[in-house]
């Protein structure tokens, strides 16, 4: 999807009292005036010349535009991106109703401006909030001695760059400089704002985190930086270094998916950098979905499926479609003869190239397969199937007391001398995976490291915790066939104690 852009090229230096005006076809306008020092909104600080004609004006105007239209207000209506390079300032309007924009000046400043429809949503960096994310402010010796820095974070959902007033900063943190730099770890502040719910429907919310950094030189605020990011409930491994972004279009580690034959394939992709997802069966295209970036926190991860989102089996699909299901022997036999979602290969086309994922369907006849869904290292929901034998057990806890059952000079042998004051319990399910390729070891690693996990159990999505604290990873060389057993604790009391 293309968006309207206004491209402003400054060909001369602005002076105090010069004015600049942007007007859009929607009736929005932004009028600003050059002043010695910016003290209020709609003021542009007097430009500092650089070695490039007009660059100082572009830098000053870009700073004012961001402050008045993203950080502190929405004079041009919000939903826009503002960037500066050399002597050029570019505004991209994400509001599709903006189809034209004009720029005009008064005073000594000279400029040219053009509009086009080549605007695209900028893909902003990812913050994987389960790993530390460091923000570094380094001293610029030409500005003096860096004494401290102030970082402001705005964590929000909805449309990107949908800012309110200045008091809407989620956090404001300051720190003194040490060794000519200031370091902030912002991941822990962000993590609690990322929802991690799952009810059977595949959907993720990834809040936007807009960052403003003010650097203080000799105690005076001198420079301001702006950064726009997306937050994911993901993490990097130690070996992947500091601030891992994991910029993959396909948000899983495995290039082979093993699933139940009567269930859809659901894969997560980063919508900002993915152009297409194509499902194939025996070399023929079954389904294709074309994608483009959308600046909304609920649409950063797209869950692409060749079936119905939230329905694993035939019965679930009927109910999800609004129908009624009546089971019988003939229907059960019919279900076994057909695969409702024929697919053996998936092609994911993104800015990082083409990813090819192969699909293997397992038709388990003896045991009831169970699907576990967890949040993987990319911060996306991912499925793992356990096809073999399972067993259910319960562990109980109690509090009791010893009581006096005497009544006069007698007592009843039917009365409890030890009486339960409280008794409850939690059920446990032991599941077995069946045989998997060695490439799935990293999937099981991420499953064990996941903080949130759910199981599709008796047509309900229920929360579970993995009680296993460790596993030995198997290999084809040493173990020949690879399978895993997991102990799952249902993450609730069997007796309803919610109050």
C-alpha cells in the first residue's frame, strides 16, 4: 500500500522570524516560526549551519515537526512518519485520506517541495523484551562534556505515532554519565506491557515504544534524539550477542513442521518485512496471502493459515462456522479418508529472502494427539504436537486438624478425629511426542524456556506449566530415533477457587 509523501528540500538557510507552513487536503495545517531558542510549540530553533547548504534548517525543522506532531501533539492529524537526511525533510502520511499536501514559506528561507504516492510504512527495530535491551548515549566531544542523559519512553497500543500530550510519557529516566557515556536497560520496563494471552485464537499484540533521549552537556540540554521501535515478548540466546533483533520474516526456527493430518498449518510471520506466504500441495498452489506493513500494534505478527484460525479439528471448524455437530460412526470413518488441509510446502517471501518450510502430516490412529502452543524466542505463538501415549494424574494438598469428638463419656466411631480443613489438587498430564527430526531440538529448547504454554485438551484451550526442569537433547547419531516426554501441570486448581 502506498501513502502520500511530502518531500521538502531546503536550498538556503532560515533566519529568525521566517515562517513555514504545511497544509493537507484534510484541512490540517502546521504553521511554525523560527526563533532564537525553541520555548513553545510551533517554534523552530534557529538553525546551526553545517557544511551542506540547507542542512542546518532541515535538522531544526525536523526536530520541531517531530515535537509538535508526534511527541507532544498531532497538529497534522497523527499517523505519519517524519525523517530527515542532509537538507531534505520527508513526511509520509499513513492516513489514507491524505492525498495531497503543500509547503510554503515566508521570509528569507528558500526551498522546493514535491509530493508523490511512493510512501511506505517504515519498519522500525524490534525490542525483544525477555533479553536486556541497552540504549547507549555517547559523548560528542564537539558539544562539550556529557554529564547526564534523560530517556523518555512512550509504550502504547493502537496506531503507531498516535501520541497525546507530553504527560503521556510512560517512563522518564535519568542517569549521570560514566566514562563519557550513559547506558539504559529498557527491556524490563517494557516487558510488562506486552500481553501474553491465548484462548485458541492466534493473535498477538506488540506495543510500540517511542523513545526520546535528551543529552546534557555541562548540565545543559543540548541534543535530542528520537527513535521508534516495536516490542516483542521474545529473547536472544547468549551466543547472539547484545540487543538481538531477530529480523526474520518467518518467526519460527524450524524449516520443517510436523502436525496432525486433520489440523491446519498456522505460521507466524513479521508483517512489516513479509510480502507473501504461499501454500503448495504436490507442487500446486493451494493458497497465497499477500502482505504489506500496517502501523497497528495488533498487526505486527500475522498468523497465516490454510484453514480456520482457532479450529484444529473437523468438529471445531463446523462449530466455528456457526453450524452444529452431531457425531456418528459413518462420519468418523469419512473423516479418516480425507485430509481437509492439503499442504506439503510453504514459501515465505520477505525482505530477508525466501524461506521454504516443508510439512509432514501424521495420522495417529491409536492415541489422542495433543497440541501445545507456546511463545517462542521470536515472541510469536507456535505449535508442537505430541502424538503418542499420555496419562493423567492428580496431586492433592491438604490442611487438617485433630479435634475432640467426645460427647459426654462417649464418642462416635464414625466421627473424624483428624478433620480436613482444606483439600485441593492439581492435575498433571504426561505426554509423549512421537518421533521428530533432530532439527526440532531447538523447538523443544524454546518450549522448555517458554514462560507461557497452553494445551488443546478436550476441545478447550487450557493453561499448563512444564514441570520438567531439564532435558537431554537427543541426536540421530547417538539415539537413532528422537522422541521426548514432558510432564505438564495444569495451571489451575481442579476445584474452582476463583473468587
